[in-house]
């Protein structure tokens, strides 16, 4: 093995710095928010043991619905070290990622030297160092999992190769130490990221095809004939043949030791850690995973050539390939299946010819293919679903194999007998390295903020590209006749609601389109969410994406184009708003909070976003933070109706008398905006009751009932208000109305029964109320106790005593039941002492 020279290390480090220097000025974006900003495992106050109990995002592995089951404690440990050094200074996190990428490049060069010459291996390392596909892994802080895992992945492979002698023989004196080190390094790589365990497969392939030089196809027929001959003649001769030619017994013993001693143990531990539960992903994360057959299989197989194309031509990169960025393949007649077929044919031919024609070149190709395929299997969706459609950072290790293949092909051309071809090879290499380096530097700026990242993602939004092609086609004919409404309806607008209005206002010529755009703006500004959570349709996002494309193609003003993209940001915001709502409905408020925080990185001036985040904090039982976010929403939009109402309600329910004046002010502002909403008047009435302003409370309750006849809470509280102010007879008609709408209203029946018994002395009427309660709920303590009082008033002392004993069994801790039972028993004892019969 040729050692790496100091000049080569300096060269690789310099190239990495030149490509990633600007990543130091990027912030925490996308998944960094969950993994860094919101991950309590980074804080010194969190016990270190939590790192080994929680997933990569700080969620306990035991929580099936919330945890993604990504177990990478050693990576989180490095985040924690970053936090100890600089807390949340993003530059320090990016600097460490840059250094780790440089280390990977140097180790990768050492690996390439095993089966490539000095020049070709350096080319492979340079290609790897500058490849733009790595920006997500290097510039995105969460990509550190790939970087760390790759370091130990490659180190484990290098350690395994040292277990061989000079002629690739296995020497017992030097065999076990490198193998033991390999086992430890595999475990460490796996604790950085799960794909680290696949290095065991790499070692096995290396042992079979490189160290042992096994030719499965070329010599397979010879071996088969020889086996038959040995079976007929001499089995011992066959044994000698296999030992001399292939060393198969030792080979397989080594492989079995690795698999049994390390891989299976790691797999068992991994299964135990996730508690035998796969993570739960939504249709938004990976639509194909929940699609029926054969769409699921066709789409997953099509993703393989998509990933291969990203390695071959990384011109369009995207941070989030979820939802419909890659439409599902639903039939065998989809033209994209041709790409899948071509990909498998190409891979199959490479494998076939590498096995058929053995030699150093074939060994290099086999190892390259092995590095491409094996580490990608966990992320391929082929064996179990993952939480993404395409993720560029998972191509970090597979790109090593790709770079080896490209460098190997370049090496064959560069030593050609034709000098012109050699010069062309060097020229092409220089161009590729230069273009990739520039693309990497430019792509790093996309990760500067959530906004820049989202805007870069628009360029690869698949439906946007289709629409651009359509618009350009129509523009060349001087018209965009029906493009917008047809596209919108095709994508599910349906012609109803705001979406239908938008479609109707799309004109059929360029001159009218400008005026239509103004109409569209007006419609969009008037459209408001009808419920508390942000619930604008994803179809609107599609529409504004198309609208923005049209503005570009028609060269409309910057203001109009900006409006269109603003529409995308405020309506879609990269699916985060819809995702947040769904997560909240799925009782996953922490993940919903993450989604809204990411959306706020794009648009901090969006009052709806702050409102939605406040709702999440209410679900998290954090009223202080909820109120802060409500206030932020109202600062941006003082007339935000939902924020006015819910913040006022939150202040009222806090019980803090100091907040009541502001709560009243907000309720009054709310009814100015929504004068026909009975809830506003009802809550003003409740607030007045808290302030002991009974006349004001009565006025607001009556207004609420007038606007909404049969308003359950308003009717009961008005009756309660009358009862508390010694106006029980006025409460009776209100209770009658309440029970007419809700005959099973327990509290209403109790209050009516008390008034009938104590004020009107209508014992029979009261008895009916309490018996009705016990018909609905025999364990209702208050209803049963009041019925016992009715028996006492009827002078049925024995029945009253039995009733109270039963009530006491239901609530033995209630002192008033003990007291009343003592009174009844004293009465019975007094009657018995004078010889009177007990009624």
C-alpha cells in the first residue's frame, strides 16, 4: 500500500477549504433547527445518558409516534462539544464539518491507493473533494452524521486490509489485531450513522474479489467440472485444489467471523434500541411508501437512476425532495420506466464483465460498485421505508464509488497511445473539477438561510419545470390561452372556493394577464383561514408556483413576480405549514413546533405563523410562550381575529386578575371584527362574572343567547348567575330552556332540582331531576346525595340512611356526606329512644 504524501494532504485540504470556505457564513437551516436549536441533548444540563436513550433529534426512542428511530449518539455528542465551546455560534459547527470533510478526503485517498495507482487515486480523491452533491452533508450541520460515519467506515476497511500478508495470505500472528480493530471501528461508525454497518459487506467483497482474486464466472465452469471429477475419483484432491487455488475455507471462516461477531450483534442492538418498532412517516415525507402496488415498487426503483443522475450531473440540487417533487410512477407504461430499465442494464453489464474478465481493472470496478450499492441500501426504500424520497446527503459514501469509477475510466483514457486523447482527458478533468468546485461554492450560499434554501429548491420543483415548458411553448405562439386555468384544474383546483376564483381570473392573453394578476392579488388577500390552524390548500401553492413561472416567462415586473413567490412562501412555505397542522392533529406537537419554526425562518412577518405556533404551545401546556406568540401575531396584525380571541381566552383562564383588563380589551376588539359571534359576548360575560360585575355579565350572556339560541354554556352560566344573586326564580325559566335543548345536562338538572327543592318546595319536581341524573350516571355523587336529601325531606329516614351509605361508598372522602349520615342516624336513634317507629 502506497502511503499518502504530505503534499497530497495539503492539496486535498486546500481544495476542500477553497470549495467550502463560504459555508462558515451559513446559519442553522432546515433540519439543523430540530437537531441543533431545539435539541435539549446538546445542553450541559441534560445528562449524558440521554444521548444514548434519545434519537438524533432529541426525542426518546420509546415514543413510537414522535421518534424517527435514527440512533446516532456519537454524532450528537460532537454537537454537544460544539455547544460547550461556542453554544449556538453556527460558524464553529460549520468549521468542524469542513475539517471532517478534509479528513474523509485524505482517508479516501489511502483507500483508493489499495486498488488504484498514485495518479488515478488522487484524481478520485479530488473529484470526491469538490463534488457538489456533498454540500448538504458538509454545509448542512446535520450532515455531520455522514462525515463521522465515513471516517470510521473507511478506517474500518483500511484496518481489515492490514490483516493480510504481503501476498494477501492470512497470517495467524497478525490476523486478529486488525480484525478486532475493524470490529470496534464498525461499531463506532454505526453509532455515528446506521449505514456504517455496511462496511462489513465491503470487507467481504474485498476479501473475495480482491484479496483472494475469486473469479465466479470465468472459473466457475472449471470448478464445476473439477468438482464432478473429484467426486468420482478423489475428494482429497479437490480439497487440496480449493485450498491452493481459492483458500475458501479460511475465506469463509473470516467472513462468518465478521458477520457473526459484529454485524449480527449490531443489528440485534439496533433492533432493541428502536424497541422493534419502525418509525412512522406521513405521505408528505415519502408518498411512494404508502402507495399501492405496483406504483410503490416502480417509483422506488426509479429513484435509483434519479440518484445516479444526481451523481453524474449535479446541476439541480434540492434540500427537500418530499411530497410531489418526483411524481409517482403508477403504470408500467410511464416513460420514466425506461430510465429504470437502462440503469439496471448498465449496472448488470458492469458486474457481468467485471466478473467474466478478472484482473486489476475488474477488481477496481467491483469495489467501486460495492461502495456505490451497499452503503445506499439502507436509504433505498427497497427493504423498508425511510422518511424521504431523495436525500442528497445519503449519497456521500456512494459517491466514493462513483468517483473511483470515473477516475478509473479517466485513467484508462489518459494512458492512451493517442497523445491528443490524453490531452483531451486532462482538459476534461480540469474542466470537471473547475465546474464542480464553482458549483459547490455557489451551492453553499443556498444554505445561508431558510429563505435562500427554499428559493433554490424552486428550480428543481418538478411540476414547475413542466409548467415552464408549457408556458414557453404557448409563448412562442404569442399566447398563453387557457394555460393557467387548465394547469390549475389539472392539479386539483376543482374550480371551487378561492382556488376556483383564481383559475377564473387567469386571462388568455398577455395584455389582460397583468390586470388579472391584480384581481388575483385581491382574492388572495381576502382569503382567510376558516379555522384556528393555518389551513390553506396546497393547491394554492401549486397555483402560485405556476403564476410565478408565467411572470418569469412573460417578463413581468419585479413586483408582480415577487408577489407570486410571496404567494408560494405564505401559502406553502415548503409544506411546513401543512405538515405542522397534520403533526398537531396526530398529537405530535414538538414536531409541529419544529415545522412552524422553520417556516418562520422564511417569513417572520406572517401573523398566521405566530398564531399557529401559539396553538402548539397551548398543546404543550406552556401558556407563557403561547401568550408571547399570540402577542407577536397581534403586533404584526392588530386585527388578527383568532389571535385576539384565543389570547384573551388564555389570559382569562390564567386566573390572574392583572390580565383581566387586557383580556376584556381584546374580547371587545374581537367582537368589533366579529359582531355576530356569540362566543365573544359569552366570554365577556364570563370575564364580568370573574370581576363580580353581575349586571354586565347578565347583559353579555343575554346577547350571546340572543345571537345563538340554545347556547349551552351561556344558558347555564346565566342561570348560575341568577342563582348566586338570590334570583333563583328568574333562573328557572333559563334552566327550562337549557334542558329543552339539552335534556341530559347534568349540572342544569342539579341546579334546577336544588331550586325546586329549596325555593319552590317542589319535592316531587326535584326528585325527578335527581332520578334523571342517576339514570344517566348511577355513580354521580352530587345527584345521589341530593336524592338522599329528598328522601329525608319526605321523612323516609331509613331510605335516606341507605342512600347515604351508598353515596359514602362512592365518595368516602367527602366530609359533608359523613355529617349528613350522622344527622340521619341521630334522628333515627332519637325516634327509637322514645319508642316511635321510624318512617
